[in-house]
């Protein structure tokens, strides 16, 4: 009965209270106790000097070999210790990778928050090293799974040119006409180049992830994804069509090429898997002002609403041997590239995936 009253009172209070006009006021002690116990680091500045910091902030600073007590100029600290070169932005979420003196990686997330009091600023810090390394290990797992799957498809694809190489070698062995041998060797060289190209693409993807961002031609990236997925499409008698509308061929995107490939492979692979035999998977590239849009459209049954609701949050799969990692990772890779990923049901066809990426100006 007593509990019911408490719940009732709380509900009534919730109905009448409003965030702008709270129905209660915190005493300074309550506020300080909250700051002291929060699991994130907080440093409060008043007129450029540190007025307050909590134990988590102290611990994070000590990891960096620093102490909040020494902080007298926030901007100087961010420049010299965290190597932030750009002009500071309030309420912006910064993520900084640092190498500690012991060689360990330390990833810090922080935000600078202004307050209604112009002289007071908060620095909010969070150690996200575990979170990021966990995410990276999942990405790595997905990459290796994809490489394994593609390797099976490519091994199958390599058998065809190998068979023709064998045939031509036998023909040359038996032939007495050097002129026809010349034409055989040209075909054999083409077949060898084809095998080489397939193996090269797979090796590129299997290489350890390239962390830095490079300017790369998007069409070349998409072309190599199509080369890698073609064997799977061919097995299903499907075809992947890549078409480009008003794209300046010199135009690049700033990207981590292997990661971007991983996202496209996951998305186009899903389209191939959803397609009935004989269907076409369209990959269309369109330039729109500062962005490039990539559409991946299939004729499958269309993506389930229940999956769309959880996009990027959970590992959901409707496939017997699926992991449900593909969409989640593709979304996080695209957002790391300052892009957007949208999945919808195409009115006339199956699923339509839209990816928007900024282009290099
Ligand atoms: N093009 C599509 N058409 C229809 N359903 C799709 C499409 N793409 C994704 N889905 C649905 O979303 C689910 C999640 O896709 P995701 O790529 O994350 O994992 P998966 O394909 O099931 O497994 P994996 O990628 O490990 O092979 C799929 O199981 C499928 O039900
Ligand atoms: Mg998938």
C-alpha cells in the first residue's frame, strides 16, 4: 500500500513538473554528491580555472600523466595534451585516440558544455577504450567471416579459368602449328590475369584493416566489391549491375577503403541472398552536389519491418547461417565516414538501400 502511494505521488509530480521549471530545487550538497558519484569524468571551469572535478576525471587525467589541479587553460590543455587542432566547439562529441607512455591505446570521448552562467564551462570525459576495442573486434570478426565466405566463392570461380588453362596447355602440347599456339597463349594470359585479379582483390580485403583515411575513387571501390561478389551472384544466376549517373570520375571520397568495401560487401551480399535466381541487383551511383548517393536495389521479398525497427542496434538474422552482423556494422562504418544509411522497401521492387557519403571538394 505504502509503495502504491509513492508510485502515485511520483506520477502526479511527473504530470505537474516540467524540465524548464522543476518542482524541486537541489541544494549544493546534492549537486556535488551527484557529480562525485557519476561514472563519467567531470571538470568544472570558472573563469578559466578549475573550480571542481570528480574522482573519475582525476583518474582519467592521471592515466594521461596529468592532474586536473594543473589545468589552468582548457584550450591549451586540449591542444597540448589531446592534440586538438581545430577550433573548439561546444556540445561536440570528440573522440581521441592516444598512445600512453607504456604503449597502450587509450580512447577518450569528451564534450565541452556551456552553462547558463557564461563564466562556467564543463568538460565531460569518458574512457571508451573497451567499447571501441570491442567494436573493432566485432568488425574484425565480420571481416574474416566475409573473407572466408568470399574465398569459397572465388575458389569456385577460379576453377573455370584453371580448367580452360589446362585445356589450352594440352592443345599446345599436341599442336604442331606455332601460329595457333600464339592465339592460345593470348587467351591463357587473359585467363591468368583474371585469376590474378580475383586473388588480388581477396588478399586486399584479407589484409589487416587500414586505419587511416585516404582519398579514393568510389567507383574503383565498388568495382572491386562487384568482382568479389560476382561468383556468388553467378552461382545463383543473378547479376550485379553497376551504373554511374553524373559522376565526375576524378571525384574521390575520403575513406578507410577496406572498411568501406566491407560495408558495401555486406549490403550487396544481402541483396544477392534476397534475390531469386535470374534477377538483377542494381548498384546505382548518383552525384548530388556535395554528396554521392549509392542505391542498392534488389527484387527480393523486401526487408522485414521488425528488422528495420532494430537497425543498427541488435544482431538480428532470418538466415540459418547468418550472424546478423552485416547491417549493424555497415551502418557504423558508414556513419564513421560521415555518411548516412537508409533501408526501405522499394515500391516496385524488393529492398532499397541508400547510402549517402560526402565527396572530397
Ligand atoms: N536486401 C535485403 N532483402 C531482404 N531482407 C534483408 C536484406 N538485407 C538484410 N535483410 C534482412 O536483415 C537481416 C540482417 O541482415 P545482416 O546482413 O545484418 O545479417 P545476415 O545477412 O542475416 O547475416 P550475415 O550478414 O552474417 O550473413 C537478414 O537476416 C535479413 O532478414
Ligand atoms: Mg548479411
